[in-house]
C-alpha cells in the first residue's frame, strides 16, 4: 500500500491533537543558517518547545552507538538538512532511527521530488519539511510527534486472547468472532479481532464483512510507522463495535512476516485496546508461537474427536518442554455433546491431564445462521452457542476498568501553545 496515503488520510489535524504537557526538545542537524533561524523563531514562539544547541556534523560512518555525537540525552525531534550532503544525511537518519527509538526525524530540504521524499521516509524520517520552513508546517509536524508521545503515555495494557485450534476446523473463528463481538457490544470493552491467517482467513467473512483493502499483514509490513493514525486507516468496524484487522484477501502462498514484527505489532495493539482477540491458524507455527509467547490467555480449541485430542496432547507437551507457563493455557471443547457418541469429557481431561475450561455446545444450525447474519452479538435469544459465549465474555468483560480509562483526565493544551 501507499504508506503515505494511509498516514495522511488517517491523520487527525495537528490542531486537534496538540497537547504537550512538558517541553518537547528539538535539535537541528547541519541546518543551513536560514532554516536554523526559522526553527529558532518557531521555538521562541512556542513556550513548550525547547531548542537544543544545534549539531553541525553528521554522524560518522563508523559510529554505531552515536555516543559522543549528541551530548546529553537525545532530543525528541531531530531536524536534518538533506541538501548539503544527502548521503551523510541519509546515513545519519538511519543511525538515529536504529539507535534512538524515542527520537522523531524530520528531513529538511528545498527539493520536493517524490522519489527524494520516499527515500527520506525509508531511512526513518517521519516528516519531510520543504524550505523555507514556516511556523504552521513546523507546528503540524511537531504536533504529530506530541500526539505519539501522548499515546505512549496513555497506553492501556490490554489482554491478548489467542485462539488456536488443535486441528483445522475446530471452531476457532466461530469462537473468536463471538467472543470479540460480545466483549465489544455487551461489555462495551475496546476490542480488536486480529486474523492471523496468511491466506483464507475467515474472521471478517464470519462478521459479514466481505470487502476490505488492507489486512493485518500490511499493518505488520508497515510496523516502522505504526501509530494510532496509521492503525486507524487499516481498521474495519463491525456493528457490534468490534474492530477487525482481517487476513489478506489474496491467496499468495509464500507471503511471510518476520516473527519479531508480528510480536512488535501485537504489543502495540495491546496498548490500544482492552482486548486483542487473535484468530490463529491451527497448530504451533512460528507466527502463532510469537503471539502465544505474549498472550494473556491461550485458548486451545478442541473438538471431541480422537485426532483433535491427540493433537491437543502434542501441543501441551511442546509447551511444557518449552517451559511455557501452562496456567495461561485453557482448554476449550467445542461442538460439545451432552451425551457424546465417541470420546467422553473424562477421557479428554485424562488424556490432556487438565480440566476443560469451557464447553461450547454442538449446534451447527445456530452457528451457520449466525455466520449468515454476520453478527454473533445479536443472537443471544436464538443461539445457545451465543449464550455460552456471552457467559464466557462476562468472565473477562466484567473485570474492573483497565488503566486505559485514565485517559479521561488528559489535558488538551493546544490553547496554551499560543494558537
Ligand atoms: N459449536 C459449534 N457447533 C456446530 N458447528 C460448529 C460449531 N462451531 C463451529 N462449527 C462449524 O464448524 C466449522 C468450522 O468452524 P470454524 O471455521 O470456526 O473453525 P476454524 O477452527 O476457524 O477453522 P480453520 O482451521 O479453517 O480456521 C464451520 O462450518 C462452523 O459452522
Ligand atoms: Mg478459522
């Protein structure tokens, strides 16, 4: 996707979001005299912007730690002049990007060719400011940095709920969509459903969403620019209030994501929601393990069949060997029959050496009707499956309010900044 489009389209106006509570530090790097003077004037007119002494040298090629290059603690914004020496400016931006995660980089240049802008974005610049610098342009850019700073402070620490089937077709998507929609609708919790399937993901489809442009995959691929504004451009919203990051629409078989990037993205999402429900493909693939490693609850979904139980035993054995905290794992039995025709609940618990946490009844007609309707949260009266899932959602949704609610007290200080 065109990352800049998504970024810009989703961006709220700087004027809505500028809310500095403490000074934001700016530092010029090799700025030409005129631009430096513009930045000085800007800083002088903004009581909550602190201008640090300018740096007149780029980072040396062999200086990987940046020690000695910037005296003291790193600034929150570096404005780098890209005109005098583009190569050194690029290298400097790359090194700042790699070593100083809390520092935003603004490219400053008199050349606004799209290829140069893209090049600057690729080396880690979040803004491209065209000379001559003016007050509004600087204000908007700085406000975006402040917005991200504010987001970082106001993060909640939501729960990640990973659903993994012991085998394909166990009911993972059915449960994840029910639980997600019910947490959002019945308990008004900020809930996101992530479909981790690389292909043939069905979560959006089960919620009646048949068309979408972007997926969780594209979000992860753009993880370097991940912030609330970018995320907003990727989200689908279901009528229950549940937000959804679907699987890719394509069937490209070779598509892969770096596991680290998946983990980083899940951590970010956790900071934005009360619950992040992840619909994982069956088994213990590397992407699944990345989610499992950081989830609060791993729901291992089985059906009462010998092969599913055997796979369940294998999964638990693997997690035990990997010293995974097994108290986070909950076994869920889907398609449960009160009078089973095959393997009994006791036999399942004995084989797994743990208790079944939740039983979801075998009600094919109800589930199919819900999928056709596209809204599990509207099926409480009609569907025993939905009622069972509601009782489960209650155990999670009725918990005391999350730290995210501290947001209510946040101040909007735009007025204090002289606008
Ligand atoms: N409790 C249930 N009772 C009866 N049928 C069910 C139940 N839960 C799911 N099903 C049916 O089982 C099938 C598979 O369900 P679902 O797609 O949720 O499984 P899955 O684990 O997500 O599959 P996949 O591995 O393909 O992602 C669907 O046809 C669904 O309607
Ligand atoms: Mg599925």
